[in-house]
C-alpha cells in the first residue's frame, strides 16, 4: 500500500482522485471505479502498489508493438484493476477484480528491474490490465528501469488525465493505446467511459514524442461499420499523422459479450484496406492468421521488410531503419 499521487483532500474527509477522467469522489473506505484506490483516514492510497498479479516474459510483438525493437522480449507486469468496464474485456478475471480477490506476490520496483537485467530483457511492459491504475508502481519502476538503460512501454486504454500522463512521459519510450472506437456513444454504453480524454491522450503522446501504436478491436455489430472505421482512420491521419502504426484486431466472444460472433477475417482485411487507401503507411491485422496483414512492407516500394509468424520474427530485412531496396526511412524504434 502506498499513498497515491494526484488527488485532492475535501473538507468533509472525502478525497477526489485526479488521476483519470472519472474524478472519483470517495468517502472513508470507499474505492474508485478502478477498485484499487481507496480513501483511508482522509488519504488516497493505492492498494495495488508492489503487488503484481501477472508477471511474464513476452515477445514485444504480443503487446502488440510491430515497430518497436522487433524480436525483443519484454518483462510484462500487471496488478489487478481497471478504470474502464468494457463488456468485451479479455482479462476480466484480473481487470475487474479487487486486490484481495486475486493472488499476488509483493515485488518492489527495484526487484522488477533486477529481474529484467537477469533475464536480459531490454524492455519492461506495463500491460494485461490498465497500467494507469497502478500508476505509482509503474512510475517508480520506470524511473529505475530508465536509469538502468531498460526501455519502458505501456499498453493502455488511454483514459488518464493530462498532468499524470505528461509526468509519465518523462520515463516511457512507447505506448500502444486501445482506441476502441471513435464514437463517444460506444465508449459510454460498452466501456463506461468517454472517447474525448483518450483522443487527448493520443495527442499528448504525439507532442511528447512517445512512440505510439494504436489498436482497434473490431467487434461485430458494435464498431465494425465502414463509416466508423473510415472516421477513426481519418482522425488518426489528421491528428497523429500517416506514419502512425495502426492494428485492427479480431474479437472473440468473452466476458459479457458471449452472444456475439467472432470478427471475420474479411472485416479486418477491409479495415486495413480502408486505412491504406487513406494514406496510413503501416496497417496490420491481428488475432487471426493473415500473412499480408502481419508483415511490414515498405510504404514506398512495397518490399517485404519484416516477416512474422504469430509473435515471432522470421525475417528482418531492415537496414538501420531503412528499406534496403529504395532506402526509404521506416518509422519506428529500431535500436
């Protein structure tokens, strides 16, 4: 347990959390929507600090990051909790749980960094659940990792306020943000959130020069319309740039949406074509086999640059971040 950052004490002993756009006001012993930040004796505390429930070494491609140190492994960690309530959550057993409901092991930030060193991993990824809710734990770990020459990446829903995000940006190197839809109605009805703060997060990451990739999970009947996909792509192009890496991934029935069908591969391919036709340079498909949508091609001459099989790199033809055929610079973090 650790006193939280970014909160305000109120006159009646309540506190207002200012970490994310929910701005939860909590009376004594009440917790925020995330389930891990609690008012204790007029102080906001993090019940998740130093208590990871998931710790594993994954290929960076699994996050997914396709333009960030391809082929490298990442020490991935999470605590329980999330500040969204997505009906399609694939990790609901930990994201929607409370700290007392899931086994954990006390591990200090310095121990996480030592683990990464011993394993020879160049990256620590804050992932699986929502890293915003274990902000203090992530921040302290990222500070130590940065000093040790280890890169930090987050896989996040992007629902965080600007001030804590900008502070975090001093210590992270990459972000994959789930832009679940461009429509506010979708966020309110399916995730109990709003889209505007997430769009603002993406703009801040761009301004702070954090390498950012976007994942859009396409869910049949909910966010798979051609018009909605076009609108999302246009927003990305206009606000973040055509060099933004965009992943369209397949939904599988889970959590509260067991009655929906899985996403057809044709839907992903169509979304990818829409994005490419509108000038986005790097567009991928995921969660379904699709050789073309899984590989990296030069946007200028179309040479195949990086070939992937599942989450493994089977061929990497990049030459110092450039296409070996036409010498086009390929956007990304390559070393």
